[in-house]
């Protein structure tokens, strides 16, 4: 009698949820495609975008989709017309936080954390696709993983530097980047007059990096009289270094969360790890090294603190 090897066990299919921080994906895609995080400056075919995300997840996770959780914000939690359309879509659950008077979304992070932990605890999913960038998501990822759920972090291709917290990337089981060709079909530029511009949930009452720097250009080198002997190499231009410091501060407030950046106050000393991250991000922005120039590093820190203090002084005034 011929012995046959035992049959291979049937593969266990995944059951997964797609969890979308809309403030993150809209702001990051706006920066990538249009150099702005203001929702008023572009339109989104959200239903088609959700369809693209589900198809992409099906190709990567290969299992059964439980549903898409769509986390957004609205004033007094009253949904907009676009949000009402999304709420009626099959397999989509709209979750709304509150949009305050300053255009900041409140309660969204807490909803994501609660839902991820509940799905994992009740074994409703084996996998979770999380589209987010804020470090505040780390506890949600850790809680889901503690119940055996695999967390797949998706981000939007950054136009420069990074738009996701480093620790969040570390904690995820896999990482995927949605690039420009993937996102372009669902976002359309919609210019608005400057006097009608309002802060959005993704850009809380402060100009975006593109608004700060989009129309400004580095100053040309100043003419220097040629001496008989060669002069040492000139260092970076102070204005450019200060712009980079403010730019990094603004980006960190958006991607790392205002509460995390507020914890750095009152300054002026940054923890060594954070100080190094500031230097690295600024050097990426400038395209040159600041390490040989101690004075330039002081300009960078001063501009970073000026932007952070201005942000939270404005918050206290409102």
C-alpha cells in the first residue's frame, strides 16, 4: 500500500478592516499633489477613493473585508453633504469627531483607538489596515497586536521628509506607501480666493508649509569682493535656515500631534533625540549639512521654538 503525504492544511483567510484617518490622508495627499493641506483648495472623489483602497487592500491582505471605518470631523458632528454620501455606502462606517472653531478635529484619535482595540479584543478581525500618521496611534496599534491582530500601516508618499511618526512606523507589522499615481485620479485642484480661505481639520488655523514657503525663494548669494587670498567657504543663509526651522515645527505639529509638541514646552532645551531629528529634517529641507555650522544650528532651534510658541500662544488666545 502506497503511503501518501498528509494533505496540506487549508490556508486561514484573513478578515480585515480598513481604518482611515481622513484628516491625515487628505492633508498628506493635498501636500503631495497641490502643495496645500487646506481641503478648500481641492475636491476628493471619496467614494472612488474608498473603492481604490479596498481593491488595493484585497490584493495585499487577501481575505474578507469586514468594513471600512472612515474617521472624519464636522462642526458639532453634523455631517456635510459629502460625509452623508459616504455614510450611505455599503461596507463603510462613518465616524465623526468634532471640528472646533479653529478648524481642529477633536475626538478622532480616541475613536480610532477604541475601535481598533474593540475589534481586536472581540476577534472580529485578524488584520487591520491603518491609514494614519500620528504618533497618538501607537497605543492603538500595540493594543490590537496584543490581541493577535496584524497591523498594516499605510501612508501617503511625502513630498519631502516624512509625514508619519517614526515610532508608528516601527510598531506596524508591515508598511505600504500610496504614491502619486495611485492618488491623483481622486483629487482635483479647486482654487479659492485668498479672502475666502478658512482653516481645515487637517490644517489648524496655521498656513501650510506650501503657503509659508511656496512663493518664497532662496536669496541669491550676495556679491563678495574678491580678496587677494581665498576666503573660507560661506555657511548657510540665515533666512533659509529659519524658514526650515519653522517648516519642521509646522510639519511636526500636523504629523506628530499638537499635544506631543506642546509637551516640549517651555523649552528652550530639546531632548537630544528630538534635537537630532530636527537637524536631520532641516538638512533634508535645505539640501545641505548644518553640522559644521554651530551658529546655523542655533538659528534653526530658535526658529523652531518661535513657531511652536506662536502656535500655542494663538491657541490660548482663541
